[in-house]
C-alpha cells in the first residue's frame, strides 16, 4: 500500500490466498476485500456514483501505520473482487475516492 493505490500482483487461481500487506506510504492505510457480483460496476465507478450497491466484505485489515505489515488468508472462489481503503484524509475525502481501490478477477 502507498498513497492512494495498491501495488500488487492479482491472484488468478481460486483457493487459499495469503495477503501479505505492507504500508509503504507516509499515511495510514487499510485493506478491505469485497466481492463484486457479476453485473456490478467496477469499484471505482461505484465510489464515484450516487448509485452504489451493497456488496459483501470478505476480509478487512485494520489501518496500518507507515512501515507496518499485516497478513491474512482467505479462501476465494472464482469471481470478481476489489480492495478498498476507506481511511479518511484530513480534507474529509476517503483514500478510496482518491484512487486507492483495485478490482481483480479469480478464474475457475
């Protein structure tokens, strides 16, 4: 994690996925992993729209300070997922709306 983005290699196969997360930024950041059902717009589009869909959270890594790490494992089935940081900046904006969100797809 760094300012307003996730740097990662998206997993491609279903099964147990281990997320080893490090905050390389200067601000606190978090990682919320959600499911994006088929037919739902990308997470970036949803964050910028007034029409948002409620989607299930799969896992959440609480905010990490700069330099801190965190690890969690989840069993992912084929489908669409997104990572989002909902930490709020002093200006009142969430990191997610500043670009700290990313979609990826797990194959079958």
